[in-house]
């Protein structure tokens, strides 16, 4: 996910109406203060706020996130929306890892140390692991799949996956 700010207020109804004449967009207005659009079917979701702020979600890499930002800005320019530097930046990323093994979550929670783990199977079907040595959060499921977040760095996510892989091997 990334976000930026156009530095100006937007008349969302007018923006949507203008975009609809230029593009085959999907729009989902939530209120008069925000709307989510897609410039192409199945493409990234752009949430525009009346205040001029915006967010982009649904890309599969950092590169496509910034490409999506450029597409949005070009679309807005093409309908006459003026703005200066948006300060666009990546806020978060979600990485997926498959360890190709089933995991006994209760044993994993004890092995990882209860001070670094949240495991309440009645509340959530996975272990929430916050390793003290890494600034990431990992959701680990009994299927052996994991979601790694809390970083925008692929290298940090790979380090976290390697760390968890080592812990799973020690548990066997």
C-alpha cells in the first residue's frame, strides 16, 4: 500500500464524472468524503479523499505500486486536476511464504516463546509472531503458510522467513 497527497481539496463527484468520460472506471463512493476507483478492471484500487489525500492498494510489487501511482496522476492531469509534488511513498507491504509443511501451532507458540507470540485459537486461526530480533510481524497458519508484514523491504521479509524456517526445523 502507498499513499500521497495532492495538496488540494477535490470535488469527488466532478472528478469521478470526468474520469468516467475518459476511462472505463469502476467507482465505489463511500461518502462525500471518499471514493475508491479502479482505472481498469482487476487493477489497483485508488482511494481518493476530499482532502486531496489518496491511497493505492492491490499491487504485487513495489514497482507496480509506483507505476500505479504514475497512472493515477496522469489520469488526474488528463481531466485537469492540478497538483504539485504528492510525496507519494510506500506505507506497507505484505509478503507470503509457504513452508510446505503442516505446523502444530500450540507447539510452535511455546517453542517461539510466549513473550513473542499471541496464540488464541478461539480468536484467530494462527500464531501471531513478533520476533524480537526483527521488526516484522508474522502470521503463521497450520497449513505452513505465513504472512509477513511490518516492513516494506523484501530483504527483511526474506530474513524473517528464513528465521521462521529455522525455528520450524528446530521444532521437528
